C-alpha cells in the first residue's frame, strides 16, 4: 500500500515505519505525511519525527521532519528545540518566546535554525521580524527558505529589502518563497521588483509575480501583465488575467480608456480558452462589483459569439444585483450577437426570471434578432410586466423595420 493511502487512512503507525526505509525519498515523504495527519497528543509520531530531524543522514529528510513537527504544533516544535539544544525545558516554557527563538537562529546546527525560523513565523510577536530578516542571509538554503516563508507571515514592509535580495538566490525554492512573501506584503515597494520576474525562466516565479501584481495601487503593472497574457504557460496567463481585472478596477479615470484598449488588444491576441475561463469565473463568482463589471465588459470584446460558457454567464448577469454589471452584460451580449446569444436570451423571457433581466434580454434581442426572435417576442406583447411590454413593443418595431 502506498504512503499516500496510509496518510489518507490516517495510519500513522505505518508512516512511522516508513521513516526507517532505506530510501531517503520515502523517509522524506513519510515525514511530510506525518506532519499532515499528526496531532499534538500523538507522542509516538512526535518521537519518530524527532529522531528523523536529529539523526537522519539526509538533510532533506531532516528538513521535512522539522517542518512536520512545526505543522503538528508549537509544543512539538519546542520538544525539537530541547532535543537539539540538550535543554530539559522549564515551567515558564521560555523556549516559546520570540527572544529564545531569535537566539536559536544563531545556533550551529542548521536544523535548529530552521526550527527557530518556523517558530518565529508562527508567533504573533513583531520582535521576531528583524532576526528573521537577518536569517535571510543564512549560509544554509533550507534556513533561508524558512526565513523567507516566515517573513511572509508578518506581511511587514520592513522585510522588503532583505526579501528583494533573495530574488537572486541560487536556490529556486528560496526565490519562490521571497517572491511569495513580497506579494503577501503587497505594498508598491514590495511589488515593484516582481515586474521583472514576469520574464523569469521559472514558471512558478512568473505565476507568483503575475498573481501578486493585481494588488498594485498604480497602473504600472498593466502593460507587463498584458504582455504576460502571451506567456507560454497557461497558469501564468490565467494569473495575469485575474490581476489585469483587479488592476482595471483601480485604474485612475483619466487613464481608463487607454488602459482598457490595450488590455482588450492583448486579450484578443491570447489563447481564447485561457482568457475566457477566468473572466467567466470572475463574472460568476466574483465578490467585488467593480471586478464583475470589468469582466462583463471585456467578455463582450474578446469572447467568441459561439462560446456557450461566456454567453451563459453574461445572460445570467442580466439579473445581477449590481445594475452596472447587468448593463455591461447587456451591452456585451449585443456586441457578441449571433444564434447562441439569441437562443440564450429567448430562454430568459419567461415569467420565472426577474423583470429587469427580462426587459434587458428583450432590448438586446431587438438589436440582434431575426425572424424567429420577432415571432417569439410578439408572444410577450401582453406580458404582465409593463416594463417588459414596453421593451417588446420597441424591439418588435425595430425588427419589423429591418433592424435598429
């Protein structure tokens, strides 16, 4: 049976047995799984991980065991620190203070420094930040990695200079952790160096940068993100779409038109499925009205008229609680036109749909419909809703006259 199956079944005993495997890869994976399923009261699991963290001859296994103890909880991490330092603990639990953990960052054993970095990231104590920033220069990449991760938990701008230096780290995991931490901090100073990472050779780095830049408070990242829409990686392009929408929500009014034109041009040039899917998700599930409005507006300019998912999302948005989102959806449906749009809007005319949505559907149909649509609209000439009847009269008149 695989380690994954043992983990899924919660079989800690078999995973502990795997810590004695001849394969370092198996031991490392077993330690990772034990961190996921272990609990603070499970002393056999903690003891097994303590042995792995302190005696295993593979540094990756020791590192995985340190992280597993950290996942289990503070008490397990404290036991590791006592094991590594030879201390026996005390009634005041001094090892769980930021001061003691900061001191441990200067210990000779890298596993102790790793554990200290993890612990400082866990503690809600601002005094632990500066020692962590100092640990970003540690000689051991495993320590630098955990120090960068811990700095991200503080989301404190004071860590930005140290994290920026780590973007050139020789260890890819450290670079990714530093980029993630800068994205979490999210100030313009923290995000600025991520612009250059959109051209990085590491796909994960590009994805992190593209996803974080949507937090910027200036339109500066719009052009680089627009270029990232042509990235060879689908996950990078997807992250860029989300960030572009987020940025458009904050673009100053005087720059809005030019920025929107550029974004639409780049989106049209990108792979349709990559662009449309996240836009539909934003329109359907987005929590911010401004983002949904932008998604509705852009869909009408970049989606294929036969793209059923896009048309469905726009048609459903006619009933959006935000009037502007509903209006943008109607405008986009008019821009798309075509049989798919007609069919979907005709389905929206029944009395089970909200009055405003039905009225908007009739309006759009009056702009794009053909003879079949004209016949169907005439059925609603005596609709119970006055707003719908007015729209039907206007739409029928236009269609009979041969168009708007």
